[in-house]
C-alpha cells in the first residue's frame, strides 16, 4: 500500500465514521478540532486504525499528533514498521 493509498483510506473512514465533510480534511487542519473528538471518539479512532491497518496503537503516541499530516505520518510510519517485521 502506497502512502497516497493510506491517506485515501484514512480520509475515507474519517468521513464515514466521524461524519465530517471531506473538504475539511486537509493536512494542516487540527485533527481534534476538525473531527470534534472527545475521549470516546479517540477510542473509536484507535479501534478503527487497528482494524484497518493491523497495528496496535499506544495512547502516548497521540501526544504528538495535532494535525491531519501528523496523523498521516504516524499511520504511515506504523504501517512501514509492521511491514519491516513481516
């Protein structure tokens, strides 16, 4: 899966699960504010990521995720790490 395919997949499930307009999902936008995430939404996001990409998410990882680009970079890095261990 390419980085572009990962981003398309991420945006697809964010639009579907969090009912946000796709136009609002831009790399520099704030993830939490744009998706209006509360603590339960973060749990949903973790479950979705784990089921879609097959890696475990550590809560501390979210400390450095502020924008959609941060989120994309995180998922891409975790997918690459997973591939490297296979």
